[in-house]
C-alpha cells in the first residue's frame, strides 16, 4: 500500500528564462518497506498508473532509486 505520494514540479521561472531543465519534476512514493512496494507493483492500481505513463513520461527509461528516509528534523 502506498503511504504517501508527492509530486515536485520544476518552477515555471526556469522555462520562462529560456532554460530547459533536465526534468520537469520528480515523484516520490512512500511504502512501509520494500516488500510492500513489491506487492503494490502487482495491484490493479499500479497497472493503471503504468498504462497512463505514456501520457506524462518521456519515452525511455526513467531514473529510479529506492532509498531509506532518515528524518533530520520534523
């Protein structure tokens, strides 16, 4: 199960200045653990997201990392 999902979009000012950013944004998804992430990947909801990816992702592989969060200040 997804615990949290956040999208961070590149600021409009970057485009307005004539620069082209490497990415338009980043999405971060939180799970309880990697097993929960693996289980989620088999869900109908995940398949729905994957089917929609051509509508918002450029063709080709996207960067993907798995991390462990270390809260420094809450």
